[in-house]
């Protein structure tokens, strides 16, 4: 019987590539529901018509009416509750919603006891304790879609004793600014920041890659995802045993080093359809190869430490992860505000780390044990970060 799949964030990069994966194995997967924010109604409607999805959710309540008019006979659901209800329609939910907005889908899917193919790292980072509680629901499981965490997930399957895992090693391409100094980065443009050397992604995550914040967020995500079963505090592999290494070819997607000194790595060409297919087919594997290497060709693999002095966001993320509580939520919120300001021309690329640091300096400790507390922390942090952006504008 085909697995029922619901796709949240269908109009984005992960969403469109997920539809390609589903179309490649139509006998194996059945798309039952689509969901999106509502900023691209035409694409959402076209996807629903092309796939025959019977349920469509639109986070933008105002846009839902036009979607319903364009899709007569389709069950159109509006608002955040509409997106969260997609879990009721599927065996596995792909969460490709961008940013903190994906938290509701993550929690709802896990509370429904479904498999979550998670491409929304921000919800796990900002709402770690709440997500960990939902994760303990019978039947709930997270299979990561981020290429680095998917790689670690695959490497850990080769080791049946997690106590023998010594280190997790996340690889980073280095982004478009690898090798540049702080002085050279003082006047980079939005266009330059959006030109990634190996991956094709949305603007927010591409900017995050350029600052190395994407890798910092992934360190916190790895801490939440992997290691012994997470306890009430969400503690997994300690942060001091999670490393980041720059690997510009983006062939080695991440590695696991065991206590006997062996390192297990997952290698493939950079193609997000591979981790998407892995999460959909888990615990099996897809029968359609994407990203396969041709090992008869000459190949060079380079590795180097990240430049933490120039790319300060990486250490800011480590510090927030070590602080725990509300700190990761504040980090994520401040980063989303700062990146949006940069994309809008309100601050320089080099101001992003400064805005985040200033926001974290105003952090108010909070254990964040409820979803309402997470939402409140996010709102508070965004207001502090927005004030930091205004200060930056005034001093430019």
C-alpha cells in the first residue's frame, strides 16, 4: 500500500523537490495534502491541480478564499491550524516551511504520532523542549531532511551502540564568502550573498549559509536530534562533541567518529532530492538514484577549519546552545529579523552578527516548557532584534 504523504511548504525549494521525488515513485507514495504560506497562490493552485491533492492548507487566511475559489471540490483549510491539520491526512509529513513558522507543523505531526520528515530546523531549535515532549508520543519519529543531519542519521545506522559514538562532524561548504576577510566583507551585496557555490536554496537559508549561521543552527539541531534518547531537557550529543569543518566540494555531507577512532561518512553529489527520498522511504530506501557518485572520475576532497573570527555567527550559535532554555529561540528569532533586514537593505551583511549578539545580550532566562512560552520568547526576541536593526540604521 502506498504511503500517504502530506507536504507543508509545498511552494518552496524543499516542497518543489519533494514533488519531484513523489512523482518518481508514484506506486510507492500518495500525496494526500498540500500546504503553503499563501504568498504564492498561483503555484499552490497549480500544484494541487497537477497532483490531485484533496486537501490544501493556506496559512494566509486572506489567500485561502481565492484558493478555495480556484479549487472547487477541494478541502481548503486556512490559517496555522489548517497547516497543522495536515498530519491527520498522512502517514508521513514533510515540513518544508521556512523559519519559525514551521513550529506548529512539527509539534502537531509528532503529537499525532506520525513520521516527520523535517526540513525546518528552526522549529526544533527554537522549541526544543516542547518538540522533545511531543517526540515521545507513540509512533512519532523524526527523520531529518537537512543534508547534514540526514547524513548523520545514515551513518548512525551503521553503529548499533550510541554509547560508542565519540563525535559528530557537520560539514559546511563555506558559502560564497569562504576565504574572505572581515574587511573584504564590509560592503558585500545581497546579490553576492545569494550566490551559493554548490546548493540552490531559498534566500533566507542562503544568507544563513553565507554567515555560517546555518551551520550554527545545525549544531543545535544535531544536539537535539541525536545521541541517547533525549530526556526532559532535550539533551542529546553534547555540543562540545559536535564539530564543524569546511568542505567546499559538498560531497561529504557529514561524518560520525566512533570511540575506536573510525570515521563513517555519507558521500553523494549535492542534491536535496536524496535526503528527501531517504526520509520518505525510511526505514527502507528509495529505488530511484539521485546524487550518485561516479568513482571512476578523479576526485578531490578538501577540509579546513571555519574562520570563526570573521564568521561570528557560528560561535554565537554554540553559545546559545550551551546556554539552553530560551537562548536558542532568541538566537533563531534575532537571526530571522537580521536576515530579513539585510535582504530589505536595512543593514549590512556584517551587521547581522552584531544584531544577533545585541539581542542575546538582552536575553531573559526561561526554560520554555510550553508552546505558549516558546511563542512568547520568539515575539519578545523579535522586538529586541528589531530595535537593534533600527539602531544600526541610525548609525549607518
